[in-house]
C-alpha cells in the first residue's frame, strides 16, 4: 500500500447531489481525493479498474447493477484485490448488511453518519481494517449473520476445512475478531502485545484467504466457529 499518494476514492451513488456533497468532503482532506463518480454499479466496477481506486463508497440500492452485485464483481476480480468497498445504507439495521459483508465489503456506514465518520471509514477500509459503524453494534452484526446463514456452517464454503490450518491461538484471536474487538482490546484479553495480535490476524487472513478483517468475521460465523447467543452476541463453539 503506497503512502506516496492520496487515497483514491470512487463514489458510487445514483443521487448526484449526495455524490457532490461527498466529493467536496473527501477532497477537503489532504490524504484523499475523489477519482471518479458512478451512478450505478456497472460504472463503479469499470471506474474502479480504470482509475485504480483504493476505496469505493458504494450505495447498496442503485438502478441497474446494484451495489451488492458490483461489490461481488470487485471482490472476485484478482486485478481489483486491493480495492476496498464501504457500503452505504440508509438504514443501518438493514437486511442487506449481511449480504454486503458476504459480497466482500469491508464494512458499512449509514448515510446519516457524521462527516468525520465517513472520512474515518475511508481511512479504516484503506488500512485493511473491518468497518462496523458505531451505531451497528456487535450484537446486530451477529444477528444478521445468523439470520443470513442459519445456525449451521454454510455448505460449500470450505471455511470449516480451512479452519483446521489455524493454530489454537489463531482460532482464539479469530473468535475475538468476530466479536468486533480491536487488536488492542484482544491484546488486553490475551495479555499479549497488539503487534502479536496483528501477526495472528494476518496469518489467519492468509490461511483463510480473507481479503480483510470483515471477511474474517463472516468466515467465523459461516464456518460455525462462533455462533450468536440468544442476545445476539457471539460465543465460541
């Protein structure tokens, strides 16, 4: 990841006025710039390739190719492996949240978020971290993932088989990642350094072929490694 140039941001939303507002906000920051605007998912994918975008702010609901389909296309294209997608949704308790994460999004953010939250989201996604907006609690994510895939491991994903390659500590760290804890919080729980946690997270990502931290959360649930309690919070199996 280059630090010599600003974060290249692509805006994908069918509302021109909203794109204009986002563009002004993003371009006001010295470490990022808007490199393209798309009114639908198909153009978003094309521009992501053409403009070498780092982060795409992707509206879920758009005419034609919607944000979910566009995100799946981006996440499945090896040439776009470094592109991170932040899904934008009107309602954060949206049924599309789980679909967005499964499609390959790094996270999601409500359109009503504060400007600084949006800017932080771009930086967090660019850094490869999972973005779960402040309003979207860990329990909410757990419930949506459970509803999206049931209580049993998703057949055909291969996640359960790949989990066998993880060490005991890597599995332990993965459980904490699925609970929405940061590296610093996990380090406190396990009484190790944040750098050690980061190493375990990176190794787990490599072994599980996860694009980023958000995908680790999805894999943890789909494999059955963790399941939500009755209150929606995750617990290890």
